[in-house]
């Protein structure tokens, strides 16, 4: 049994779940300053208040799997990303404190600002780390050989902005699904602008990445790969067009589903571009994997706990389904 591959797939699953679930509540934090009044801010806040902390469970799971299953990669990546990871964790703590203190605070504005700043900073840092991952890292043996600011490049700034835009779009789509009236109408307008911006970022990444990374260009544009990979960018274009049309036609569920589809397609392309590396052009999945006994022990624990986490997540979203009011759920 290929324990390393199973662990990699579990790591990928945890990352995908985190991006999709925590992505929309980070997006709502980013959109919070655009609320018209205090009532709209309360509805935006209430739409994620019951689920935001459970969404971050997947970040913990991903970090635990990376540490246990791929310790060499964990050491390199955390050394390379010490600054953005520290900033991201501080931002997530800032968000968490805002979520807990804001409902009881007399002056809500500072906590709303904290929630927005934390959400924007966390989203940007995640995107910047993604960009630096694609760029590659200086590695000597199993040690990071670069500097503390190597992660900050023009490409990573662009990907950080792209991820923040994508999360804001997810947040707008979530609010379309969970609210109605003037707030929902405003979110449709936000979504139209954000769809255009996100598709623009997709186009820039699609051009910039192969130009800057010849190895990735060879994977995508050599024959016959270019033929059998063609459905992936075609599906992304179709999903983008369908997303735009669903917003124009004022659908409620379709924008959120199509946003998820766009993210899944983008992450699939990202995974294909860098496979089999877990540290790009330095360590493959199998080279970075822990010994089989360690992997087997870790996988047993994860596979026992995973159904409970999934069941809890599904139950929470089912329990709090429906439209959100200022004082709760309809």
C-alpha cells in the first residue's frame, strides 16, 4: 500500500476543505466595510457566526498531516514561510477575538475593523505563500537556504491579491445564498465585479506561470499533454461564464456552487503543475515522506477521526441552513 500517496491525498483534501469553507467567511470579513449600515453588518456577521470556528478545523488537520507524514517538507516550508505564516496566524487570532468580543461590545466599529483587517491579511498571506510555492524555494539538502523575505515577490503579491479576490467572491456568493433584500442585491453587484476581477487574475496566472516556470510550461504544452489537459482550462472558462450568467439572472444557489467549481478547477491545475513535488523542484512526495510505520500509525488515527469531523461539519451546516436574520435564522 502506498502510504505516502494516501497521506498526500489526505493533506490535499484538508487544504481543499479549508480553502472552500474558511474561504467564504474570510471573504465576508473582507466585504464587511461595504455594508450599508449596522443592520447589514449584523446580518453578514450572523451568516457565519455559527460555523467560522469549525471551518478552521481543516487548517489544523492539514498542518497535523504535513507535520506527521512529511516532516522534511514541514521543516522547509515553515522555515521559508515563517513571516507569512506568523502574520496569517496573528490575523486569524485577530478574527477570532473579534468574533467573540464584537457581539458584547458597546463600540462595535473597532471589532468590525479587526475582523476585516484579519480576514484580508490572512487571505493575502495564504495567496502569497501559494505564489512562493509555485516560484520554488532555495533548498540545500533538507534545509531551507533562502532568506526570510524570499516569499515576497511580484508573483506572490499578485497571487495574494488573487486569493483575496477569490475569497471575497466566495463571501459574496455565500451572502447571496443566505440573505435577501437590499443586502442580497448589493452582493449581486459585488459578485459581478469580483467575477471579472478573478477571471482576470486567472488569465494573468495562466500566462505568467508558464513564462516564468519552463518545467510547468513543458508539462502543460508538450504533446500529447496539451490535448488531454485541454478540458481543464475549457471547464474553467465555462464555469466562469456560467457564474457570470447565474449572477446576472439572480440565481441564489448557483453562484456559490460555481465559485466552488472554479476553485476546485484551479487547485486541480495547481496540483498537476507541481506533482510529484511537495517542495517544488526539491523534494518529491515520497522523498519527504515519513517511514512507513509512522505513516501507517498516522493514517489510522486520521481515518478514524475524519468521519466525525465531516459529520460535525455536515450537521452544523444543516442545522443553520436557510436565510439569516439579524437575530438568528429564519
